[in-house]
C-alpha cells in the first residue's frame, strides 16, 4: 500500500519532464484509476479460483513491472501506459487482499482482519508521500519508482513463499458454498 502513494507527490513533476501539458498530467491519475473499475470483478473471480494468496503475488508482479516501466520510461506515452498497468495491478491487489482477509477469518474476527487490511492501506497512503518526496528530492524523480518496484518484488516473493492458501487451511466457510458466475456477479 505504501508503493502507490510513494510516487504520488512526484507524478506531476516527473510527467512535466516529458514536456507535456498540465491536462496530460491529469491523465496520469485518470488512467491509473479507470482500469480499477474493470479489473476488480475479474480479480474477485480469479481469487476464488486460484486463491487470493497467489493473486496477491501476481498483483505484486504486475506492480513491479509497472514501476520499472515508469522508472525507465523514455517518453510520456510509455509513462502513461505504465500507470495503466499499475492500475490493473493495484486493483487486483486491493480485491485479492480483501478476499484474503475475509477468507482467513471467521465470523467472530472477520471485522478485525478486514480493518487491519484497511488500516495498513491507510498507513501506507499516509507515510508513502513523505518517503517518496524525500527520495525524489535527493535521488531524482525516477528513484521512487525503483523503490516501489523493489518493495513490490520483495512483497510478492514473500507472499508466494509464506502466505498459506486459506481454502486449504480451513479458513472461511464461504468456500463450501457455490459461488455465482462472472455474468451473475456483473
């Protein structure tokens, strides 16, 4: 969660190094948000099918790729596309994270698990801009993207290696109930 906000304070400044207008800078924020609308529902379906723990690792991989692409962007178009990919990765992460929190919990502690997930999201959003701004001030506008990529890669590897599949551990009784299909969910 810290990664998204790590790059937030420098996005407009970095984008302007490509010589684009303020309007095009605004597209960076929009293009990162739009895919989230379309990626959340399929991410929920994939979390049910593959396991939220695996999907979290996939999301970390997507975000790692997008952060590296953002750091290496030779022009605004590549930078903009990296934000699009980041939007997909963060949507998958948010949906899979909530799914995981719900699946590892029981009815009597579900709220605590979900609030811990949400609290970590808010903590990351709170401290990320300060860290990203400081890194950019001393190391340049591309540096926060490298920090983001490294964090996402490390977290993704940790998730693959350490997060158990709650569907196999027992977890929630929700996995025993039939789930509606994609079109029904839509």
